[in-house]
């Protein structure tokens, strides 16, 4: 029988912002950024309030592809009742090997108002999920903040997980300070040229490292309770790519030296050719095969040598 954590003392960060109206003020400030959009690191400067679409192809309303309890996340997130994932359509990255291109690169799903998004959050809570896991949230932070304000007033209390590709705007992260409990960014590349070639974004390492630093400043190292559930902190994901393309040595050194040797790091081994890499293998020869077990083991060794001690092997 699994423990009942419904009465646990932990209180989600955003609840402390509710009585003063600060949460609603943050949502209003974020919404203003849609008029000359700098919501993600692309800083397209388009007027999304007028229906002009930038790189993310998303206007004033967020679009949700699906939601529900997810049992495939890291153990501290999924627990025994699942992580309450909400998959936002579109993504501000263009990863040529994306394994979820039907969500990240299309308009699949439904346009929703903040009140509807809040209802989804409350529904996931009623299902018994351990947290609200916002997947690909970087381009819809204003809509998320508005929804959290509504949901918190209606009884939402679960920790918020910001599950991102790591190409995030510092101004939006600062508005999320005291709102998000658990940051879960990808750290995809150590090379800007590799990031541009395979994900079509500029300055990925510079922007990504600044974002991860701000996330850690806000929430610190990952805190896991006596039941094995994540309560607050930073959880980093790093996908091991074939032929050393991810720059693992540089990334683990950055985490150990600039963030914390106590960083919870999930080194992921599941890369396989997908999306454009699978369709056009001759254009991406270095990614045209799965990651070899030896490459993965070498990455684990690099992390250990850098001094990182909290490794999730998956």
C-alpha cells in the first residue's frame, strides 16, 4: 500500500503569492509581454495579442495537445500515482530528431482559455497526481501564470514542474520566481553551432546556461521527501547523442562548477533517429543511428569524474 501524502506539510510556492494578489499581478505583467513578444529566448517581438504569430506559431491562447497522469517520468516526479502532465502544442525549438514532432511541430490539440487550463490542473489534482507537469511551457508562460492564479484560488496545491527544452527567457523566469517549485530543463548542447544545426536556435548554450543558473538560484538543489517525491528544486535532463554531439563533458563540468555538484541529473540513453533525421538520414549522418551503450557509459563516467553524485540513469 502506498503512503497517503494528501496531508503533507509541504506547501507549493505559488500559494504564498495568492493572498497579496502578487500571483495575479505576475500574470498581468506577463500578458503585456505578448504585445511585443519576448516570452521565450527567440524574442520575436510580434504582437501575439493581435494574432501575429512568431516562431512558436502560437497566439494569445495556449494550445494543449493532451493531459493526464504520466508514469514514465523520473521516479521523484511520477511516484505511484503519476505526474500530472499537460502537453502544450508547439515548441520554441526545432529539434530535427524530435520524438514528439506530432505535438511540438504541429497545431494538434485545442486552443484554451486560462480558466480551461486551470480546470485541467484541478482535474489532474483530483486524479491523485503528485504534481502539475507543464511540458514545453516556454512560449506560453503568460497563459500558465493566469491559469495558476485561477486554479490556486479554486484549491490547487500541487507542486508545479516547469518541463522545458531550456531555451528560456530570463524575464519570464523572473516572473516565475516563487511560482514554480521544480524546474526541469534540458541541457541539450555545449556548442552553439551544433544547437543551430540540429535545433535551429541561436546561442543555445549561452541562453541555456543562463536559464539553468537562474532556475537554480530560485529553487536550489532538488529536495525529495521521505516518500521519494520531489518537492522543490532543479532537475536537469541531458540526452546523450551519438558521436559526442551533445558536448556532455562541457555540460557536466558546467553543472559541477557553476551550479552545484549536488545537481540531480538525468542522463538519458533513449536517443534514436526520429522526425527529419529518420526521414532524411543523409542530411544528418552523425545522428542516423541510436546512441551506443559504450557512449552512454562514457557519459556517466564523465559526470562522475566532474563530481556529480546524483545521477538518474535512464
